[in-house]
């Protein structure tokens, strides 16, 4: 039984299933190329529904400084969706933004971390 558990974990890592929810596939970490202070940063979150049921999601940024478009979406069975993420960089150095992915059938949201570095 332990071998089957390890095999499942290896399979999830190999196929890119990095979230807590095995019905969805998306990156847990998005690394953005170096930015310049006071520039806008734009990136994309790619979500894949691995199940045979539609998945409804709310995309909730940790702070008002980050925008996710769309904020709500439905991913068809075995379908894919993209969410555009944008925010302004106000200081130099390393930065981190967090998005919460909330499914209506999950108690706790899952998280996606966006990391980067801003230069003056």
C-alpha cells in the first residue's frame, strides 16, 4: 500500500499536478523575470481541469494591489483556462504576490505564489 501511495505522488509530480486538488493542474509557483520599479508586471496562470466535471473557481488576490482577470471562471471537463495577473512594483528587491484559488466544493482555498525581483 505504501508503494501505491509513492507511485501516486511521483505521478502527480511528473504530470505537473502541483496543487492540493488532483482535479486541477496549475503551477504552485510562478517566477517572473526581473522587473523595473514602477513598471507593471503581467503574467498568466494556466489552469487545467483533469476531471470529468466542470470546476468553478474564484481567483482571489491576497491584496488590492494585484488584479486577476477573470476573477471567476468555469473550466469545462478536461478543459483549460488562462487567468491574466497584473500588478505594479513600487519598490526594489524581491517581491511576492499570492493568489487564492477557491472552489465552491473546497473548504480551504489553494494558493499560487508569484515571485520576482525588481531593480531600480
